[in-house]
C-alpha cells in the first residue's frame, strides 16, 4: 500500500517496479491505494505516490491501481468517481469489516445515504 510508504522509499519502489516490468513481460503489478474519507493533502499525497510509481514505469499498461475502500464508504465512493475515474483501476478491495450480517445471516453492505 502506498499509504505506509515513506517518501524516501518511494523512488526505490518505483525503480524496482520498473525493473521488474522490464525483465518479465507477463508480470502485472497492482498498487494498493487506500480510498477513504480523506481529503486535501492526505488524498493528494496518496495520488502523488501512485503517480510517481506509474510515471517511473513509463505509464506501462501492466501497472494498475487497486483501490482499498475504507470505513467511510459514501465519501470513498464519491472520491472514486471524482478522483480515480481516469486511472487504470484494476480492482476495488472491500474489507470484510464493511460487511454486516442481515436478519437471515448473510453478509451485506450497510445501506447509507450520501
């Protein structure tokens, strides 16, 4: 996840991604980026880290983003629509903590209004 990556480690990770892609043509790399209710600098820093990795790999089509949804689902959904719509999103990871059991015992997402 880019959230736990320090600014000092970022160029090293980006370079490692680029070198791995140059050596293995079949390799796909998914970069996890947390998406929650964060706004402003925190959200922008996450995007900047993702963009650095992607730009260092020369916008290789095998580098994709995997959005990791947070607990603030309505805000995260709006952020996905507004902020990530032009990026190569490969997956959206929904943590099990977001699911609640309904009356019949099946896991469901809670119904909230934005």
